[in-house]
C-alpha cells in the first residue's frame, strides 16, 4: 500500500537536489496532523520562475516510481504566480489524491505566511533553502475586523427569521431548510468560529469537527439535523438562545 510517507520521501529525494526548487512543504490535513485514510495530500513547492516545466517533470518522475498516473488534472489558479495539478497513481486508494501546487519564487513574501499555533492552516516543512516558509504571530487587528464584519452580517441575518417561519407556515420544507441554514445556522457557526478560532469565521462547516470542542460540535449537529417542519421552530428558538449567549460573550467586553 502506497502511503503519504512513501510519496513525500520520493518527492523529497527527487526535488531537494535541484537548485531551482527553494522549498517543499505540506499543507492541509497531513500538515495539521488530522489526516486519515480518506485524506488527500496537499504538496507545495517554491520554484524559480523560469523552471516550472522542469520542476514538474521531476515531480512526475518521483510519482511514477509508484506506478502509472491515471489522473493529471491541471486545474490552474487565478493567481498569476501560483499553479496546481491534481494527480492520482493507478492502483492506489481512490482517496489518495495528490494535490500538487507551486508558487513562483518571485511571489511577494509579504503576501503569504502561516500563523504560529494555528489549528486550521499550517505547513509541515520538508525542506526550505531560502527562508520561504514564514511563521508569524496572529494579527489582533485582523481578529477585530472579523468581529465587526461578522456582527453586522450575523445581526442582519438573525433579524430575518420570519423568512424561515413563513415557509414553515406554507409547509414548504425545501425552501424552509435552505433559509434555516442561511439565516439560523450559518450566522451561529460564524459566532462559534469567532469564539474558538477567530481568524477563520467564514469557513462554515469545513473541518469543524477538528476545530471545535466535541460538545459544541454535537450540540450544533442536533440543530442541523432537522427532519420535519414541526421541529424547525423549536430548534430555531434553541439556536437563537445560543446565538445571543455568544453575542453577549463576544461583544459585551
């Protein structure tokens, strides 16, 4: 069975000797220590602007040591100094997807960095020849900005709960569930994220089970799991009570 450790070691051995590749690191769940057998692998390199083609040739040499590549999807990137190709090795687990990314060495280093102690985003450095991968303290001003922006957005949404109630009265479950998520659950999740991981209020439910205490996750799951219209209003009231508790905690200080 091919593992992340095997692939990382092969890539490291192939890429580290190349003078035009300055850094190689992991992001995503493998970097954060949350990975399981269903996780894809998020690789990054920092490469000289003029040697992307050569670098990718060596990447594929390293990957083909494990077998034929039956997927090679060059998805592109909107950023002019970033690129991405998704690979899969034939015969390996269908979940062992290799998400390979690169940045040009000329990318502004003030544009990217990792937060020390972050539990959401991080890097596991394989090698770094030029201090490419930087770790900094969180910026308190960013947290204050998130709090203010979220308050405005969330307070508006919570003022619109009659949008949900009218679909309860109409007996229209699909529309009601959509509005319940938008006006009840999403702002509640924003506030929970502001409390527990204030740099990332807009990640909604992505990996929330890894980011929140389990009692919080279980309580939230109970509110999300609404099967019938006649229970929707009760769960709305419960969500509202929790929301205003968080509101007091976050904004009364």
